C-alpha cells in the first residue's frame, strides 16, 4: 500500500469512529434523552460538537497521522507520495537493531534508554504514591477545613511557576556548587561536592516533584468520599492501622489511585524538560532520543515510530492498572 492511499484511510478512520459513537448513542436512547433533557437543546449541541471537534482534530487525527508516518521511509520532499513512498517496518527495525539492513546486533543504547525510562517511571509513580497517600488521607480524614486550605495553598502555589523554570531552579539547588552541596559541606557530611546531576538524582527528584499534584488530588477526592464511620467502626473492632488502610481505605480509593498513578506514569515517561535540564552527560532517557530523531536527525518517520512505541507502552500500562485494580475505564474516571 502506498502512502497516498494511507492518507485517505487516516482521514476516513475518524468518520468511522464518529459513526460508531452515533450508533452506540442511538442504542442508548435513555441516556441520550436524559442528557438532552438535562442540558437543553442548545447546550447539548454545543457540548457534543465542541468535544467531538476537539477530540477528532486535537487527539485522533494527529495520533493517526503519527502512526501512519511511522510506517513510511525517510524520503526527500520531492519523492513523498511517489513510487518509493511505501509502507515499511524499517523504522521499527532500526529501534531494535540500530540498522535498517542488518540484524546482527541490538540497538543497545536506545533499548536501554527505553527500558530505563519505563522502569524509572514505574518507580517514580510508586514513590509518589507512597508520599502522596498519607498526605491525601490526612487532608481528607484528619485535618480541619482551615488546615486543608493552608495545605492546598502550599501545594498549589509552587505550580504557579512554569515547569521549565522549576527545573532550572532544581538544577541550581543540585549543582556542584549549589545550595544542597554547600549545606552538606557546611554540616560536615561530605568533604567534596556530590554530582547529583551526573548520578541522575536531580532528574528523578524533578520528575517526582513535577507531577505530584496529579496524584494528590485524585487521592484526596477519593478518600474524602469515604464515610468516616467505617474507619471508626474498624478501630472499635480492634483493626490495626495497616488493616484499615489496606482493606477499607484503599479499596474505596481505587479509582483515585488508578487514575492518579496512570497520569503520573504517562507524563513521567513522556517528560522532556526535566531530562534535558536536570540530566547529566550520561543520562539515558527515551524522550530526548525521540526529540533527536525529529529535530537533530530530521527523520520524522523514525521519530514517529519511536513515539508510537512509547504510546503503546503507556496504553499497556493503563490496561495493566485497570486489570490489577479490577476497574473499568469509566470507573477510573469518576
């Protein structure tokens, strides 16, 4: 199949998806009637049109074009759409073997960077959950309303600053002559500056900090809806604290845990600013490699293939979280 034919298929797919949703909506006459009656004709048309246009033109079509481009070879602009512009797997082959013509050796650098990115993103997600869960539980079930407002303000205020500026601020803190090294030397804990940037400590701290709120708020909303009398009844029956959290609070907060962890993982694995600003000279992170495929190697099909591989991995993570938590996609978004 040539790329010219593929373009028409890409344009036709959103129409098929839209037709699928229209047919599904007609089968669910009651829910559509309720939606129409609740919002009115004008507002319902506006909501459906706005969401549909936004989803198709901002999400569906760009992703489809990226997927379609990932199966095309790198060609000069004059040859695009010509007889040489056919679909191929050479971009995915390059990701595995570092060559489009040989399979003698693995593409160790890119495969290692991809593995490190996924594993580190999972660990950062688990660390953020371990940090945010006690905070969210305290805010939702223990703290007074006045104290919750203060904590929320303390959490939100730092995020008024742009993510790139926050990354540079962390670089200043973790640099060889930065605030942290000077403080540790002043206390006599170290004699020479520690290379936090080269050891990727600064990058992991920056990634953990960047998406903290995306886990705090879903957890807070989920735990806050839990009836406090269930916790009090468990305490009266002699349940230890870990039993209360493991068998009462966490099962109730599963939608918040699943949605928050999914957001943190997906944004961490796709982060670009923190790895570029806070990473050391030997840092391996997958998104800068994807960026280099696009803007350094000027190989957009190869960059699209790399981005699609990362997207598939993120989708697999979401499905795994849904499977482990035994939630549907609709329940996770509540």
